[in-house]
C-alpha cells in the first residue's frame, strides 16, 4: 500500500511538472509572436533592437484564472477616453467575475464600436485594467488583454494574465491608448504579464 501511494505521488508530480513545462512553452510562443507583431506594423513604436528590452514576469499557470461571464446586451454605448485626450466609442459586452486568494473581483469587457464594423475585428473583445502593480513594476497607465467572442465557452472565459500587455503609450508618446475605466481598477496586485519597458520612452 505504501509503495502504491509513493508511486502515485511520484506520478502526480511528473504530470504536474509536464503541465508546467507545456504552459511555459505556450506563453513563450505567445510572447515571441507578440514581439514579432511590433516589426510587422508600420505604426509600431518599437524597432527590432527595442524588442529585447520588453520585460515580462515568469509564466505562472496560477495566473490563468477561469472567470464567469455574464452578457450585458442592454448596456449603452459610452466614451472611453485615451491618454492623448482622444475619445473612443465603446460598449460593455459583458462582466467577468473571478476569485483570487478568497477575494471576489469583477472586470468589464468591451467592444470598440468602430472596430466591430470591420469584419476582421467584429468579434474582438477588449479588456483594459489597472492593478496595484501599476506605477511600480508595471506601466502606470494600466495594461490590456484581448479576446475573441469564441474564447467564451459555456459561460466561462479564461483570464490569462500572463498574456496581458502594455499599451503603446508605455513606449512612446503620440498614441491614442484607452484609459481603463474605473470599474476595471483592481484592488490587488497582478504580478503577471508584461512589466515596465526597460528601454527609454520615445517623445
């Protein structure tokens, strides 16, 4: 019996280690694609040499949190301000609820009313947020997550904070970066995803 329990313990440890390695590889691929995207966009604030100064927290699968999704079809359009002073029209698509360390939190997820007129972005969902790490290890203006409507499965959306990223305003002035609405200010620290840019911000 003791031998069986020992083997089961060893086997479960091997399985968990394999899962951690697979998750780490997935996040590494995501970040490599993220860096490559800067080089493909003509409006990008970064050059190839700058991407080496992008900084991230180590991947941790406990920051990939399943959230309960509630659709808000009656939500009215509103103006989301940007750090440049420009205005953008958005509508709340739904509300996400999740728990972390015994605390319950909610985040709103939005649609850009201009972008959804484009077939490429019709199902795009945008989640800007702020947390207690902003202004310290992470960009003071908050960070973003992007989703597709198809990412919502059976009323659940996986909030993988390992994939949250900085707005372009973190690297250079002159961009229209949405300001996370007050309802998306979390009272916890999210030590996951992108950290402060290690290069010099361009003005």
